[in-house]
C-alpha cells in the first residue's frame, strides 16, 4: 500500500454506517479505511496499535461519546485529524466540536464529494467548515447571543436530550454510568441555566432546536 494514501480510522457503533462510509470512499484512490472501531475504547486501542491520518468519529455512541473520544484522541495523538460525522445537525454539536479541536463537522447525509473534500482538507492540516457553520462560529467568537443549550457542558447536554426524550432519571443514570442523585443535580443545574422549570419546557425547547432525532 502506498504511503501517500490518507489512512482513515472509522469510529461508529453501527456496522451498517461503517459499511456505508467505506462504500462511499471505495472509489477514491488516495483514501483507504485502515481501521474500524465500534466504541471509544476500541478507537483508543486502534490508535495505539497503528498510525492514522484522519479519524471519522460519530458523536452518539454507547459509553464515552464522540466529543469525549475527540478529547482523548488529541491527548494520545495530537497530530491526528478528527472529523465528526453525526446524525445531529450543526446546530447541536458543531461549535462544541471545533472548540475541542475537531477538523470538521459533517452530518451523515452529506454527499460523497463533501465527505471526501473534508477528509482531504483535514489530512492536509486544514479545517473543513461549511458556510453556515462559519457564520455561527463567527457569531460565537463575536460574543453574539448563543442558544441556551450552547451554555451547557457536554454532559449537561446529554442529560438534557435524554430528559427531553422522556427517559427517567434512573434510566439516564444507567446509560451514563452516574448515580440517580448526580443526574438529579444535573437536571437542576440545566433548568437553572436555561431559565426553565419543568421537563416539558426542556422537551419543547429540544424539539424546536433540533436536539431530538
């Protein structure tokens, strides 16, 4: 295998998604999927075993999510470019991802040419930013009013989405490996930060802002 090929690590807990992305990239002579992982733990094992140029990382994964993995990958391999590939729109996670050092943020319905362009840009050391996201990043840096959920921590946002989806505190605690008391504390903090008083308000906000898929 030629050394000048862009070596990809594909991280997604759904095999059908990984297969779809591999199919999208199969015609590109300069790109090859060298490794796959279904979790953050597996991804970290892969990067310790071999070198990659670009990691394509899903956000919604069991255990540690994609943003947590992004932070871990940068700590382990600072030069590895990380592209987030998510079902969530840019509105939900893109600004967070870039603040954590992502090289790009794409939705899973992005056409092949966009994915390929983003991979090549990231592999060359650049950042792939869509025009709409560029405007949003500029607003954020300029201090313009951010949406309420953008003021939440990554963990708080996870809890918000699960509350809005109707999950119980006990179930949220199980999924996120937290105690129910800790989840209750997160809920209180979320309501305070967002100036709301009930789960119903959180649900309405989540629907209106595309936080539920």
